[in-house]
C-alpha cells in the first residue's frame, strides 16, 4: 500500500469513528461525557492531519505522519483515563477534558457533535461486551503505529 493510500485510510478511519459515535449518540441515545468528546476532537484532528499527509508528499507527508502518532497516543491516554478514572468519579466537571472543550468553544459552534451531554459515570456503554472507550483505544493504537510507519516513509 502506498503511503498516500495509508494516509487516506487513516483519515477515513478517524472520520468514520466520529460518525459511528454520532450514530450511537443521536440514533441510540448514548450521551457523551467530556472524555468521549475529547476523543472525538482528537479523531477529527488525526483525520485532518492524515488528509493533509495524503495531499502532501515527501518529507511533509512523513512529518505529518509523525504528528499522527502523538495525537493518537494522546487519544489513547484519554480513552484509558475515561475508563479507569473518570468512569469511577461522580462528576466530570472541571476535568482537563471539560476545560479543553469549553476553552475551544467547539460545544458552542457544533453542539450536535461536541456538546457534553452525559457524565463519565453514566457514559459507560459496551459494544459486543467491550467498553466503547476500548474500541476507541484500539483505533488510537492502530493510528499511532500507522503514524510511525507513515513517518518512516515507503520502503526503498
């Protein structure tokens, strides 16, 4: 697979994950907590960077690929924090995720996508017996590995 095709795949997977979360929210009533929304923001950022990498070439593509990795690792950290810490607390107010969302004002600009509508303790949802945030974690890990591979460039 070419590095351009890989970058397009990363972008598609990132945007598809946000679409899946929106379907879960608006179609099935799964209301997102601040950490869920933060993960959506990271997926959108990764999607945009991957799209840029697909459109760029050479060194710029490799640099953008390298940027995907830390973004994905930050998303993985958010998913782990959501599962092991936030889901066990009574409130998500004033957490890092909540402050970032409010600071970016994305909840005001696009409330249907980025508005917090649930608490961390109430947002615990399983899909096929696996917590939603672990699905997110798995994709973040794959994207981080993919970002490092993209940064290495095509084999010669």
